[in-house]
């Protein structure tokens, strides 16, 4: 006797349907699995057999053959346990096999028949809806995540017996319901606010400019000057996530198995801060079974690299192409996987190995060659992709002891949103989202300078020794500053401020 169930597996941030065929024969008892299963899937034979017996079902002595189609794609993970078990029980006549036709099933089984959560339930729910399935049976812990997909009945179950009951009596368990508006509003709360920051007005202004134009930024300052504290508050001034952006972020975290518990939707912009010992694979993604890396987990959010020169050079270099393309492609012999990686890079560093080169309160013990060697750990091509450099000075006692709060993130965010709206109108239909993404042809079109601005920029390039790569960056940042000012044209004051944000070109890399 043959039965047929349907499951799914993830590939990148999407999912594909897997047909689970079960064949029973009257030969010697056995349990065979084919269809290119990996070790975790092959081990499901023991989990499935134990779960079926411990759930009170008797299996006659038959040879069971499970085929996972399509057979030319490797099947990975433990989410096939439940569909295999239900396929076997349907073949033995424990419930009508017809009830499996319009149902997608995922779930990992324990030996006693309980269900454990699995990764990637949101992209699997999308695949189920797009392929015309009427309902999705899955572990109860994954129901909130999958229920954000409209038009699909999500049925949460806790045990194998409950799953059999749902298939035998379709109305026994009601579909899981979720209020998307409430879910989105509850999750869109930031706990870090710029009102906590004392002083550092020039740095907060630079971060506002960076957030408005989507510019990558690096902060340079002595230890304890507040670089990390400032970076952690950047997501709170970025524009709120749209529903589509939130779903994109949630799918990536779901596939990686990093979605916080009892969270069905990521409604705040991601903030990732990997340690400087991170490997290149952990940063960009990959591995034997490819999974998203830190740059994809920070998609639509912020990737913060603290103490940038301490990262291995090869780790930093692999970011160059994703910074340009907004995607990372991982190629293996059997498959190629794309992960989205459109993020805002925020980096921080000390000005020298000891950290006190620019601090008037501490004497620097570094020699000039040591400083140059320290700074040269960051390659020119990577620095070329960072639009804004800002110096962060140590905060004095007067600012620290002040009782007056700083400007809250909400006020800064309102200005950022207005600036982004201007950019959205400007780039409508071009595929660009913000000023930082402008190409040379876009810069020539949208960043035209009058005679006084051209003379100012020429003087700055000559007197300050700015590199050629600084030219386009200055124009893009100037355009953002003008947008914040509500100006249609770039004026000298906008250009002057942008020139100040190239301190590393002027002071260190030009040496």
C-alpha cells in the first residue's frame, strides 16, 4: 500500500515542497529511506518508529520504504519526522489517506511522540500558501511565526496523537489566529534611546546624516568615549520597518533558527555586533550546510564592527562585494544559495594601538610607524565603501553630570523619515532606496554643484589632500545633508559639513 504526504525544506531564505511517499510491502520487516536524505533525515527512522509505538499505535511487520521527492536535492534537518510518521500511519489505515492531499506537514518528533520546533517555518508557510495547500500542520511553538502568512490555516499540534486526530477529524483543532497589527506594534519597540547619550552632539549629527542617507560610517575615538553606546542606538533613529521588510528579516532569522521565542515577527531593525574573532564564513554565511551569516542577519538593519582593525583582514575583505550588491551568493558543487544582505555598516576603532592618540587627557605611547601599521589593517577598497568618518572625543565631567536628557530618538527619527521620503520621490522607479546607493551617473544627475560649491570642493581637495575616492562620497553625503535641510540644491554649508566627514582620508590615509 502506498500513501503520500507533503512536507517542505528550506533552500536559502525560501522553501521547496518535498513529497513524502510511503510504500508497505509484505516482505521481511525493515525501514528504508531514499531520496538523498542527510544523516539527520536518515536518523528519523528510529525517532519515527519510537514515536509511533509510544503513541499507542501498533505497526504490523512490514517493509516500509520512504521516498523523498525530488530525489536529486539533498534533504536536510529533522522537520520530516512528522510527515514520515503520518505517511506510515496513513498507509496502515489509521486515518483516511485522502486527508493528506491538501496539507503540508513539518515537525521533529521525540521518542515519546511529542513535537519539537523546527527552523524555517515562515518560508515554509509561504511556500505552502503559494503552492495551493489549504493548511499547515506544525509544532505549536512555530505557530505564531507561520500564522503571519494570510490565506493558510495553521494548525498547531503538540503530539503525534494530536496530528492524527486533526487528520481524522479536521475540525477538532481550530486554526491559529494572529492579529498582525498588534503583533507588529508590540514588537516595534526600541529599548535604547539617544536621550541617554550625554554630549557628543557632533557625533549624533553625523549618525543622523548616516541614517538619513543609508551611509556607512566609522567612528574613531579613544576607549570609553561612547562609540559602542552610540552605535547601539542607531536602529532607533532609522525609519520604521515596513511589513515587507519585517517579513524579509523574519524569514532570515527563521531559517537560521535565531528567531526569539514567542516572537512571530521581527518588527525592529536588526542590530548585529559580531566579535572580532569571527570567521569569514560566520560573517558572510556558508558552511557545509549553507546558512546565513552576520551580514544577512543584519539585513535591513545595522552591522556594527567594534575595534575594526582587530578583525582579520580576510574577514573584512569578504564584505566588499555584499556592500556593493546588497546580496551574498554562496556557491557549492551541488547548489548556489543567495541571501539578502542590504545593511548599514557601522564601525568603530581607536586612533592608534594604545587608543589615546587624539585624547588630550592621556599621553599616547605609540610611534608614528606603529600608528600607520595599525591603520593599514583596513584596506583602501574597504574604506572606500565607508562614506562618513567622524571623530569621537572623550566626554567631560560637565556633560556626564548634566541632568538634562539628550534629544530623544523619536525626534531624530522624524527628521530622518522626512529625508528618506524626499529620496524615495527622487529615486522612484530607479531601484535605488537612498543616497548611499547612487552610482556615478546618479551622482552627476542629482548632485550638481554651482560655481561656488565647485570652487569650495576644489580647494578642499587641494589643501586637505583628500583622495580621489573621497570626491563621490562627499557629493553623496552633501546630497543627504541638503535633504535634511529641505533644500533642492547642494549649498556651500552642506558641502562644508560633508568635507568634515572625511577625517581619515585627510589625517591618516593621506600620510
